[in-house]
């Protein structure tokens, strides 16, 4: 993992510079996740996981393209503090779509970080809003603000009966999975209640940061109703992946380098089954990002 700056801010820093500091953390969160290895079924430094259309370099280019948009999400969040929070999302959509377009240009059409644009866009807008309102910027307040932005989102977008269902609507109707929308609208409970406390506890115990992140990824995989997995493997594939992750955790998780052999084996099994827990990877990005927020003095 890349080190956090010792003194990222000071009392005289200007808001624009502070937005850049937070944006840099979000960018580093994306890089930290993709460089983390080995990850079951996911692109990392060792292989392309269960993906045939993307590689590590695509994620690096994508993160760099997204990086330049992150302060704009914060600026928008700061500019619309007079709006009720549930009205903010409509204004964020054009920014998100423009950011996605930049991602696709950087990757020649490969969808590397669409889920992260959604989650990091929400959280960056929440940072801008809270900073402008002079309210505390912490993991809990950011996730609560993002939830306010997304109030009613799953009802509006997943429960409507289109003639042609989107992938998200189909998985919601078939399996009851709400995916990234549901997690955001609920205030990221998998992160706030599970992944973030778990990661922080491991670090406090002196665990290696990369091993701690890999163990936290397993925890997310065991709990998350990952629509990326379900779209590839259905309910059976999702259940299998959750159970495999839970078994590894029950056996002690990833605490030493010797434990990586179990992740290598899990990775090969995911590749053979064509399963990729991209939703859990997105939540790991959120977890790492939120874990760094306390490092910034504002």
C-alpha cells in the first residue's frame, strides 16, 4: 500500500487544495484496490481474474482519467447546500456521465470503474456539502449524507416495470438484489458496520496493511449480495462465492503471507467459474478511502 502523507493539510490550506487532497485519496483508493494481489476473480498484479476484456493497465488509465473529475463532484456538493439532499443526485448525474465518458475514452471502451464513479462521486459530493456546511467529515457522516442523496433511488430505478429490463432491474426482480444503489441508499452498511471496523481492527493489531485489505475483501465477499457475481453465476454462483469466502475467514483468514496460497486457489476457482466480485471490490475502495479520511485535517 502507498503511504499516507504525514501532514496532508494545515490550518492555512485553501478549499481548492483541500479538495485536491481528498480527490488524491480517492484516486489512491482505486489504485490500492487494483494493485492488491491476489484477489479472487479480479484483475490484479498477477492476472486478469475472470476477465478477458481488461487488464491492470486499463485500471491505471481509468483511475487517472477519473481523478480529474473528483474535485468537481466536491465542488457540486458544496454549491448546492440549499437544495434538499434528495435533490442533489439529479445534478450529479451529468457529472457522473461525463466522468464515465472520460473513463471509456481512457480504456478504449472497457468498463473498469463505473461502480466506483457512482460511489466515489456520491462520497465526494458529500464531502463538498459537509465542508461547505462546516459539519464533521468522517466515514459515518459521509455515508449518511450519501444515503440522503439516494433516498428513494432503488424504488425509482429498480422497481419500475420497463418493457426492456436493465441488468440491475432483472437481478432485483429475480433475486431481490439491490446492488450499488441499495448499498448507497442504506448508507453503506456493509462498509460502516463490517468492513471498515474489521480493517481498522486488523491495522490496530499490527497486521500487514495489504494482508488486512485482503482479509477485509473476503469479509465483503462473504456478506455482499454482489450483482456482478449474480449476473455471471446466478444465485448458485453467488451463494458458492459467499460460502467460500466465509470458510476462509472461519479458518483464520489472511493473516500471514503463507495464507495467500488459499487466495491463489480461490482465484483459480473463480476464474474457472467465471465469477468476479466487482461489487465487493468497489466496496473495498470505499472502505480504504473512508479509512483515510481521518488523516486529513480540515
